[in-house]
C-alpha cells in the first residue's frame, strides 16, 4: 500500500473512527478539527476504547502505544500538504464542504484523492467548487467505522475511474468490503434505503402508534434487525439523520423522506443521540431507558 499518511478532517465520531482505523492498519493519521478541545476529546476517546480492548485481553499495551503513536492531531488544514489520501468527515452541509474542498485542493499534493464521507450531499456539487473535480469521490464509512465492514464508494459525474480504484484499494487495505455505486445517487445504496425505513419509524412514534421500546422490539423481532431503528438513529446521530432526510426530501420531493418535526424538536433540545447521552434513549442510565418525548 503506497498510502503512508492519511489526513482526516473532522474529529467527531466518524472522523475519529476513520483515523483510528488507519492507525491500526499502520498508516500515519492526522486528525484535524477547527476546535482543539474536540480533537483532544476524540483522541482521549480513542485511547479509552483501545484500553477496553486491553482489559479484555484483545490487545496489548504495546499495540495501543503503537496505534496512538501513529495518530497526530491538528487544527490546521495546511497539514494536509504531506498526506497521501484525504478524507473529509465534517457536518452535512454542502456549502461548508465546498469551501473546505477548495482550500484542501490548494494545499494537497497533486493527484491525491479528496474523499468525502458524506451521507447525503452530492459528490458532484462538492466537486464543483474545485478546479479539478476528477479528484473528488464519496467514501462513506458506517458507524462505528472501526467495526462496520461496509464502505460505499460513490463517484461523482466527473470522478476519474483511477480515483475510484485508489479509494477501493484503500478500503480493502483497511479491511473493509467496498461497494461502488454504478453512478452518483444521493445517499448511495444503504443510507438511502435506510433513510426511508428510519424516517417511518419516527413517524410511527410521533403518531402514537407505538412506544420507542415497542417500535424497536417489533423491528428486531419481526424484521430480524440487529438493532431497532430508533436506537440506530441514536447511534447515527439525530442531527445527522435529520440533515440526511432533509437533503433527500429536497432533492427528490418524495414524502418517504419528509422528516418528522419531532426530529427538529429533539435537535433543538440537544437530544442528539448517543454522542449527547440522550436521544430516543437515555444513555446515562444502565441499561439505556426510553425517553419520554411527547
């Protein structure tokens, strides 16, 4: 593998997971965010997660030291200048991503892949902000990135096939099972199918047809899902799911993707899911207990 140094922009759950994954596979990872406190908190979270593996006998202290030694943190986009592969994992806002990619193109080495971990933003829209859109590709990891095997690779209209193949090669090197979409489609395959299912679960809750607990129980036992849809939204992030469904509804005008107002109320109240300790469930309790939302 010729990729020795990776640059991950965004130190949230996904960015931290991607940086950790790179480091575990021997790639030097630069994890960057605009807020130094966020970067430090994410690095501490990575260390805490690795220590749990040590405690369970699945990893040694030396292995943890080596992994952490391959992760550096920064708040500067300029640190992308030496990277062999760049992955953006920031907020789901196409205008913000366009500005970021324009800056990344200025500092990145020629020919380096500029990948976005976007859930629902258009790859072609993001790429339109730079002079060479052929370098931009979607590389969507699933949460938690260290564990989940799927990586969806989504080319834009102008993406160079060689860029797609470099991205596929990295995904396989990281131990993932890549799926390359035949053409650009908002949210790809898994996220688009899931969006309608998860959205419907929120509407069923909002209409009072079932409780949080019963909706998740019904889908786990009746549809053989490993996790209930509302618990899954908590894992994804309620704000992230809301942004995705807003984008899908805006692009397609299909009522399947019309976000329920309950999601907006929850986001306004800071109920963002697991990352905020509260969402459809209260994660400050053990085991997590369903929240009263109406």
